[in-house]
C-alpha cells in the first residue's frame, strides 16, 4: 500500500520522503536498502519491501512531525499490508489441470506466473452436411416440405461443444454429391443430418461402404436417436489426419441425442478436454419407458427434482428449447423420485443450473495438452 515501510516499534526515524527529491521506494525499483530498527521509508503500492521490514503503514494511518519522525495513528500489526512471496502459488504447484479451457482469466494467470507461451490443442474443425430434398431454408412449411431446423441449430451447438465449424453445406438427397463431399472433406469431423436409416434415399451407409470407411457405431439402443452412427473416414490423399463422421438422424430431437452422446465425447477427446463428472437427480413424476431401449427425455430442474417436459417426440424441439438437460430413462421406465442420470446441455451450468438462453459461442477456447 502507499505509505511507509517500518522496522521495529515506533515512532520511527523517516529516512527519506520529506521533500519531492527523495520520494522513497517506488514500484519497479531494484532491491532497496534494508531497514534498521526504528527506521521508516516511504513506499509505493507494488514496490519491493526492504529487508527487515516489520509492517507497512498506510499513508492515511500515519503522520510525520516537524522533526521527521513517523507516528502511527492506530495499532501496527506485524506483517500488515505486506503481500508475502508465494501467497498464491509456489514453485512446482499445478495451476490448472490438463484439458482446462484457456479463458481470459487463464491467460492472465499464465502471464502472472511468468509463462510466455502455452501448449494448446486446436479446436476440432467440423463440417456440417445437411441432407434431405424435403428441407426448406426459409418461410413456412409447405405441402410435403418442412423447415430445416438442424442447419441453423448445429453450428452454434457444435461451437459450444468446442468445435470450429468450417462449413455448412446442403446436399439434398444426392448420393454422388455426398460421396464427393466425404471423399474431399478436410475437416477433422464431418457431421451429417438424416440419411442414416435404410430407406430408398438414405445414402450414408452405402457411401461409407463405397469409401471403405470403418463403421465404429452403427445404431444405438436409445430413443429418440437410434439410427445415429459414428465412422472413421480414410485419411485424405495428401496424408492428412484421420477424419471422423458423426451421422445424426434427421429428426431434430433425435439429432440432439446424437450430439450429446456421440458428437460431444468425440469432440471432447479430440480437443483434449476431460469428461464432466456424471450426476443424478430424482425425477418428479413417473416416466414411461421404451420396452427395450433407453429413452432420453428433456427435463427442467425445479428445486431438487427433474421435471419431465412435454413435447418430447423425436421431431420436436419445443421441450429442449427450455430444458436444463436430458434425463436417461432406463428400459421399462422410471418411477417417481427415482434417481436418474442427467446429461447437461452445453449452455447450462455443470450440475444442471439453468443459465441464460443466449446464443452459445465459446469463441477462442483452446485447451492445455
């Protein structure tokens, strides 16, 4: 603090600072001379403390008489207003765990600790391919055609999951266009929407076989979202990095299931980020289940309970728009007050505390390796 560094009990003999030519110890100066018992010297905030200093007296808590002696206006406690060395961290301490996002505060901490550079992992690059001839990009749904909900939703969602979205392309139901797009894609991950089942215009599986891709996950026992898939694409001709494809179902809520259970773990692994600790909450009401598969149901947290939301069909987004997360419902269903695992949405706080429903965008996040 701005004031005086003192040694021993007072009053103290003031060594300098009685005129403008000797302002005392300023911030940024080299090591000052040590103080003797009964001595004091003016000192500025941020300056180095002289050796053998007992305490610092703030300028408003002391007075200097006409003989150059400093008197304290209140009790002086040893060590007061001195910031000790190593107060925040010591040599060898881990400041952050591997995988921590580099936020503005982390940049400040790193600079304060003396780091000039950090080793980081790039955000995985993602390209989105929207499939389906029935999709409209504007206006109201028309006869036989519906609005594309996933094209606008996926890029900010993927950014919130730690990805850099490099492109969003609409291919319709064109097998050759899909093959060309997957064969030439340079992104780390390609995310497709629709076309993952076995209908007459579902071209994802045939295209993966044609490319000699490795199918890692081909369908999941979960509703909605069971036709989701994960594949490893061949490396590009220039010997680039291994690429992955996440095939999301075309129904919007089913696609959300795939985002949280396939895309999120993949992007987290590629980005070097640790998994969040799983958590549970009691469900407020009975929830019906699927006879064989797990259900993912949007819920809102109300006090200690997870409240299942209506409008949770595979094509619906009304519930997920106001949800805090998805509850994992085991086959056959869950009973009232049963503890269920919850999957957070990327814009809710860990543990399900709902935040602002603003556009999620973690621009500039990178991770330690």
